[in-house]
């Protein structure tokens, strides 16, 4: 009896183990994930959208028959002055002797302007009337501001925390800056302009070009801070069309500024002047991107007693040194005879 019961239990255990192994094998071979009881049902998957049928490609004959509508239309501007990269830092009277890039590469982009690029400027149409532009400017400015209006306007825009500010650097009054000024004038009556670097040697020149090119009026000037007023009857919707320059053009090659032998001197005298200048004490030490408003006056006063003046331009950069020398040559006037180790040596020239 015991043997029969024992055989039955063994058979039952063998059957259970066989079922367990079969179940385990089915689970291992199955690709479905194990879904335990009481698990949340997964959301039914949405049917895939039918892909749209692709349109057949048109033949070359059909494409050639369609009119081309993606060509850029040249921008026409009625402004009566020549477009240049910098208006205050270039002298149209001095002709370059060469170019660093072909003239056909216009900084306004190919076919984007109805003016031809000459390498230095895009000349205005000969039909443009300067007097008409001046009359429109006077109409926009309207009656002169009273003292109370000027005081209120200056008090709003002269402070350093003014959000309507444009920084003017060594490029001077650039072409794209005129567009920036009109963008500020959309929501503000005036714009604050902070001038730094080489252009501050001649602030009168900066004010002239800002007023002439933008059509506004300088109502405040303190050292290197300007406030440019847009006018009483300025309408942003009727602002002039100013095409933007897409890149800065390479500067052309101009005649050499410093000659081997200065005019009116021999070679030995020129060499002696340069050595004297290097050994003389520096009149001023200029900083990079500084304010040079009083440099011209100081140099003129020094030339009353001295024949040679040295300016220490350490850390200013050789390119800025040459820009300073070019401006001082016309403003003082004087003769630059040496640029060496960021030092500028100026000679006052022969006096009658």
C-alpha cells in the first residue's frame, strides 16, 4: 500500500516538474512581454496615416516654360549721397592706387542695389536732388525745440543707462549705423550715441555726417556723448530706404603716408628729426578705444614751443596709430614722419 502511494506521489511530482519546465520554455521562447495580473491596459495604437503620394517630377521642358519669380529685385533708394562703408573716416578727395578685391564684389550683395559699386562707394544717381532732400529734412524737423523741451529730452537720453544707445567705434559713422538710428526712432524721439576711438579726434565731423545722413538734429553734445533728435513730424512708416551692407568691404590701397624723405628736408635732416622724436618725452599716452577730444588742441599748443612731438600709443595698435596720424595731419596741421613701436612722431613743418 505504501509503495503504491509513493509511486503516485512520484508520478505527480514528475508531472508537475514537466509542466513547470514546459511553461518556463514557453516564456523564454515567447517574444511578448510578461503582463502581470492587474496591470493597466495599454492604449490601443493608432492606425498609421497613409503616406501621401509623391508628385511626379516635372520635365525640364515644363520647368523652362514656367516664369522665374525668385529673382531678387534691386532696391532703389532716393537718398542723394553716395553709399560708403564709413562716411566720417574716408576722404572722397583722395583716390586709391589699388584695390584688395575686385570691384564687381559689391558689399550690398549681387543684384540687390540699383547702384554700381566702384570699389569705395556706390554713387548716387545724377538725377537725385540735394535741395529736395534738405527741404524734406526741414519739414520733418519742424519748429525748433524750446529750452524746456530740449531739457526734458536731454534728461531722458543723456544718462548711461539709456536703452536707446548706439556705440560709435573706430569705423565712425558707418552706413549700417544710419539704419540702426532709424530703427531706434521707431519707438523713441531721440537716440544716445557714445563715441570712442579714433573718430573722437574730430567730433565736428561726426556731428555733421550724423545730421546729414540721418536727417536728425544734434540737441546735446558733451565730450563724446551725443543725443540725436528725430524731429517733430518724423513718421517711421515713411522712413528712407537704406539698403544694408552684407559685409565690410576690404579697404583700398592708398598712397604711402610717411615718405622716406619729408617734404622740405634732406635725408639726413629727416633721420635726425626721427631720432630726436624717439628720444623726446611723450606729450600724451593714448589708450585703446579712448576719448581723444583734446589731442588736437594739446598738439597745437606743443608746436608753439617744440618742433617735434611724440605720442605714446602703446597697446593702441598700429592700424589705429596710422589712423590717428592721418587725422592729425589735416587737423593740426602737421607732418607725420615716423610710426614705430606704436609711437607717433609728428613734425610741425617749416614755418615762414
